[in-house]
């Protein structure tokens, strides 16, 4: 074979498009993917980049041929089948917004998904922005993602014989308190192609004290949940003076991770928090490094660009908008799709992995506080300390005007004026501007349709 590039090696080993699979779900495929990912994480940034641009060329060509909407866009950027695709041409391709994906919908579907990619599957977003989005994928792309999930567990030295608990919302219902749902293994054999220990799952419709009771009864070694659920469990745990014996690691996903949460988890439960950055439309995006805490972009499967306000790539230390291109979604190509998140670019990681680094995931545009002088911030409000001041059960902060923030509180009993003043003083001390603060007492603070919760939301964001 001549001129075998990095991409082709990876493709030939793993059955990447262009080399269609005869059976996309065989355990053999899973093993091959896993071996490829174990190798490609150590590729140099240059080799990874080559892999990405060759894959981009293929998915762009597929989009040009099978999704008429893209043809004009690609041609305007100078991208045609058989032509060269380079960073300059790629940067000329317009950004695809969430609103466009929502409005175009089926116009972004490929009319010829290659057979080797397996079945076409559909994912609908929770619609937490009020704009639900439906995205198609393939079982082949999902398989690569599953292999990355296993790599992530290997990075963090999970012992697969131990017990795994998950607390997350299930759109289909079930797994309710007091029992939840139990299984003999952690997940499907595509993700874990070997025997594993038992797993249990709880749908967190019950109150935090009941969730904690369930968790303590299950005695898991590992937990996966959303940061907001973890925080309410920790608050409950601290108030009750009980821990979570045996728990070693908590994998957080689904919401941006508040900076103070890992420290509180370590302090109250003695468990390490690991974060996984994902989005419904593209699944896994970046996973925390086992050695340095950086987020390694899962670059074999998707290109991540972080762009400043002028559309230029951010440098290390700069924060910008996250734009993603899944390299193997041939059912509904998303070329330069703006997720609506902000992230900070990091320097190359000292662990030696060539996977690019995001230093911080800042969360959605609507979770960004903008000061009256135009600076962006992602505040933390010291929620974990509220119980020491007053019986606050839940809280949420909403920027309702340029200079005004509403503090929405669910409380166990009415607060005294002194408690309210002390609480507001703590919040104020953490803010980058002397905002007017107003308290609004609420009966409940609902989660979105997908069960996620936002500490902070801006009504100024569009
Ligand atoms: Zn690293």
C-alpha cells in the first residue's frame, strides 16, 4: 500500500467510512476501535490534524453529494468534491446555528447514508433553550463514541468489577424511588465488551434526602449524575451529617461543572469529581485528562473550533464560542455547528496526549453574565455555603436587566431580614459588578424538560 496516512491507518484499523463495515455492531469492531483510540490519543497534533482534515474532506463531499442545502455553502467556500480542503477554505464556510438546524430540520438529512454506517438513529434535545432540536446519527458514529467512553473509563482507572450508580432523569420514566432500577452490568457490550460489576439507576423525582438515602443504601463505588443533582446531594449529606462510604469517583455530565463543586465533593464524600463535556446533538466532546484536569477534545470523532467574536480561532487562555463538526455523522452532517457554549482554550497537555485541550467549559451563552460595561463572566454564587446562613433549599440567579439580578430562593421557612441581608452580602461579594439584587421566594424551581438545571440564567441573552 502506498501513501498510507495517519487517517488511513486509523480508518483501516477501525473501519472508518470509505472502508465500510460489514457489521457495525460486532464486538470485533468495538475491540478494533478501542485499540485504534488507545493509539491515536498519542498522535502528534499535526497527525491528528491531518486525520481531521481528511475526514472533513470526506464528510464535506458526502454532504455536497447528498444534502442539497450544503452544496451552495460549500462551493461558496471553495470546497468541492475531489478538491483540496484546508483550514482557510474551512474557515470560509459559514457557521451553522442552532436556529438554522431547527428550521432546516429534514433539509439537513442525507438522502443516501452509506450502508456501512448502520442504522440511522434520532436524538431530540431537551429544548432547554425553548428551541428543541432533532438530530440524526448512525449506529457507526455511536459506536465510535462508545469506544471513547470506554477509553475515558480506562484513563481514570475505573475498576470494572465494582458497582456503578447513575442518578439521571429518564424521559421514558421508571427507575423511581425507593428501588430504582438494577442490572448485572454497567452498560451494553458495545461500550463494555467484557464482564462488569453491577449497576443501579435512579430517576431523581424523589426529594434530595430520599435520593441520598437510596445512594447510601446502594453503596456504589462510582456515581454518574448532573452537577446540580450532585450539589443537592452534598448539601443534604452535610446537613444530615452522613457521608457516602465506598464512593470513589463521581462522573459529572450534562451541565457545566461549577468550579467549587469538586472541592466540596472531596471534602464531604471524599470522592473525586471527573467531568465529561457533551451535547445532545454530538454526544461526547471533551473528557477530563486523568493527570492534569484539562479537557481533552475527542478529536478522532469531531473537530472542535473555539472562535472569538470576529470568528478567528482563540489562542490558549482565550474564551470563545464552541463550533463543532462531527466527522462521522453521515446521516445528518453538521458542518461548523455552533453549540451555543463558551470554552477556554488551553495549552498542550503535559500528559503527552496530542488531543487538543480546553481549559474550562464555560457553558451556554444564556448562562453568561454580562456586566453593564460589556464584560462576560461565569459567576459562582457560593451556593454550598447558603445553608450556614439560612435554610435555603434551592436557588437560582437570573440577570433580568443590565444591572439587576433576581435571586430566586426556595426556603424551608421565611428568612429573617438579617438572614436575607447576610445571604445577599455573600452573593454580592462574588459578583464582578455592584448589581442591584432582589430576592424572589418561590415554591419550586423547575428543571427543564431534560431534567437539567441552571444556577444562573440571563434573560438578556438571545
Ligand atoms: Zn492530558
